[in-house]
């Protein structure tokens, strides 16, 4: 069966001298892995340049139900990023986001709302002129409801703690160490209300940005194992410290 696929590239790994494995998050089928011709020469180099992580591609795919790895033939760019791969700060944020999303979406089913959120957010990043240094914080905060783990911040009152395992604000200390209290719980409640509309009011210094990012990744890691220990985290810390 042949169908048109639109997808976000998550990861490209070498499979052999002749093929790479391209992992994507597609709009209609969720995560899929493809065999993609590797090779050398100008045509191969152009193909690789269009399969960078977070590229949005479009292709007519002949899906075979009995094949674990589908084949990616001719494709085009559905969105052309004009700044993400060239602006030094945006480039590092894209590196961080691609690694995070690759871990988060390991076995994802189709979710058009999530797919559109990611593409719309990347479009915003590509066009941003100010506030870029807090983009990844806002992205992770706004992503929470799409992946089903956003705590209800309307229940928060001073003195409450955030039970990170249950994902709820409560006035009872849980019988484990995965909770935030005091100022950390208050900041968590504020982050639950953060989105790209009110993000310009966010004012973070390097140390606070570092602590917030580590706390958010710790929370994601509890619910989606593997998302907290990212290789690109140290690069992000060095950039914004």
C-alpha cells in the first residue's frame, strides 16, 4: 500500500556501507524506521543534508506489513528551516531536542496533536529573534499535556509538594524521594502554566535555567525512562551557564 507520509526526522544511524537507518515520527503512523541509501558523492551528500535530525520530510511510501524496516526512496522537505541549522544557539537547542524526542518517542503511536505541536514549535524556533535561550525550557513545559504527565497546577497552594511519581500537587509528603517542596514546588507550579505566549515574561539566569532543566528532565525520566540522561545536556549547560 502506497501512501503519502509526512514525518519529523528523529535520528540517523549507520547500518552498513550501503544504507543508513532513519527513524522518524510520522503524522499518521507514529514512529517508523527506514532503510535509506547511503553511498557517496554529491547526490548522497545532498540526501544526508536533507535528513538532519528535526528535518520535516514528505514522501510516497510503499508500506509492507511484513517488513520491519521500510525503505525510504525519494523524498522532499515539507518544511525548510532557514535558521535552525545555522544559528549557533538554535543549532545546539535542536541537538538537545532531537536527542530528547528520539528517547521520548521510542515506540510512539500516531498522535497528530503531538506531531503538530512539535512542528509548530520548531517553526517558531526557526523564526525567533529573541528569547531563544529559554526555548527548550518552554518547549518541555508546554509538551507535558501532550504526553499525559502535566500536573494540575490549579490544585497548588503554598506549602504543597509535587509528588513526581504520581504527577500531582499534594499536602502530604510521599513515601519516596521523588518529590519537590518549598520554592521548587512553587516553580514547578509556575512552569505548568508556561507556554510560548507568556514565555517572554520568563527571566532566568544561567544557574536557575540549569536547575529547572535538570528538574524537568528528572520528572520526564520518571515517566519516560531514558529521557533524563542525555548526552547533549552538558553542551546545553555549558552554553547557557
